[in-house]
C-alpha cells in the first residue's frame, strides 16, 4: 500500500473505532483479508464534495444492521424496522464525519451529504472515483463493511 492508502485506512480505522467506543460502547476491530458478508445488504452512502470529492459506503446484513441499531438506539430492533435504516445511515454519517475530521487542510474543506440508505445491496455498484478502499470490521462477531472512494 502507498502512504496515501495507509493514511486513508488508518483514518478510517480510527474513525470506526472512535464511533463504536463512543456511541455504541463496543469495541470494533478491522478484519484482515476478504470476508464473506451476508447477502441482502443494507447500504448507507454519504457523499463528500469540495476539496475532496468522493463517497463513504457502509454496508451490513439485515441481522448485523439490527444489532447495530439496537446498540446505537438502546432498544430492540426488528430487521425491517425503518429505525434500522436510520441507525445505519447515522452510523455511516458519524464514520464519514470522523474520517473527514482527521483530514489536514485543505482536504478537510469539504462537506458531507445526508445519508442515503437502500436495502438493495451493492449489486452493480461501481465507484465513480479513481481511488477506492474497502475494509471489513467486526464487533461482537457482527461483520460490516466500509468503502471509501475519492
């Protein structure tokens, strides 16, 4: 990996860890290598515009999304509850914001969109940007993925 990739991944790992420890009171660790994530993914997307143009995607299985929503909201969540979508969107928002906050100026002079959430998974997803990083994370055995593209 180049230094740019290392820096981006280190910022992402740090942002994910901080969000989980602060907001969910859980530890969350990066997984090395490819991990088979479950089909039927819920995907949240945040777009960056300004000094950095790109996007952050967070994707998870229905089951992981429900557990995440429960940890974030403090109440049990059914997989098809609209609150699960809101929680995944907010988690993506916090991770993208945490990543952005670690950028040095002038790159930090970018804005982030509100999260868009879909239950159609990553089928057919193509990054519109030249550089793409992908990493899977695990908390309490629940796996989710994050893609950064810019």
